[in-house]
C-alpha cells in the first residue's frame, strides 16, 4: 500500500485523509446496514402495524428516491464545478451528517403511515446528497493504488462494528434513549432558569425603601451597644435604649442585608 510510504515519511496530513475517509464511510455503511435496514423495518411492522409487503414497498421507495437524488445532485455537482472543490464537498458531507442525526433523533415521533412515508422522503434527500458528496472525496484523499484496500477496510470495519455493537435495533429502545436525553436537557434548562431568576430577584441596596433603611440603621446601631447596657437599669445610658430590649435582637438583626451601606446612628432618641 502506498500509505505505508507516507507513514514512514511521517506525512501525517495524507495519513489523516486516509483515516478520515475510511472512518466516515465505515460509519455511514454501518448506519445504513443497521438502522436503515433493520430499524425502519421494526418501526413500520411492529410499531405502526404495517404489513411486511407495505414496509418493503416503502423501503423500495427509499432506495429509488435516494438513487434519483444522487444522480441529479451528482450531475449538478459536475455542472457547478463542486466535484473539484475539496472544501465544498467536505462541507456538504458534514451537512448530511447533521441532517441524518436530526432525522434519527425524531424518528421515534413518527406515529402514522403518512408520517413514516414523509420521513422516508426526507431521508432519501439526505442520503441522495450524501452519496456523491462523500464518494467524490475518494479522488481527494485516497491514492488510486490504495482504493481497493480502502474499500475492503471500510466494509470490514462496518461489519465489525455491526457485530460488536449488536442490538435488537428496535425503535422502542431508541425512543427510551431520546426521552432520557430530553429529561436531562430539560432539567438543565430548569436549573439554569431558576438560577437566573434568583439572581434577578435578589434585592439590592438600591431597591430597599428609605423607611426600611432607617429601621435597619436603628437596629444595626444596637450592635455597638455592650450587652450590659441593655438591661432594665439602662434608662440613664447615653443612647436611651428602651427598657426591656433583648440582646437577641442584635444577634438576629437582618443578617442577609449586612452588605447594604446603612448609616449607623449614634442615638435612638426621637
């Protein structure tokens, strides 16, 4: 393989291109083999209750629409000159991955045969665009002598993933995962709104009425009075503290607003 010479020469950009193309195509192959062929069959037959013949017809519609969109979009890519623009093809491949991720996430919401057919139509559009966009990257990333080896590696990796990460591929399991993810995101959103509400509703010193600040100042001024002055015989004290004032008032006097700039009075006389 020619890629061995690039590894020995430490030409890592070329090696990264090989890995990118092989991984991207293997994951796409794995997705089509498992979710498209097995997951959609489970959705149509078991969840929606459609006959196997109807599901087979709709899967045939998926294949035909994908082929038609791929031919038309591939011709347009050649006509617009996108087939020789590596960055443009990479952007289209990324867009297809994002659209397929969204379609996979919302497939548990499909609850009728009409919705199933609409989902298949959108999936066909995404796959039809993805076929020429991704396969055309071969001319940019893979040398001619290595393409047969890369094709074999893509198939091997895809089937290896399908065997190792085997699952029933039922829509119910996917729906449960989507619901758990929705609950987690919803709880994070609620906590974020609560913290924002608490920060916005915390009273500041500017929003406290002047009358309340006066009372705060009167109570705060008691902190400077020694405990022995707050007795029944303190009528002659310099601050004229009312008879019977308990020292607990000093200890519990609005601790939450201790940061407010208040004026400490030297006397409590009228």
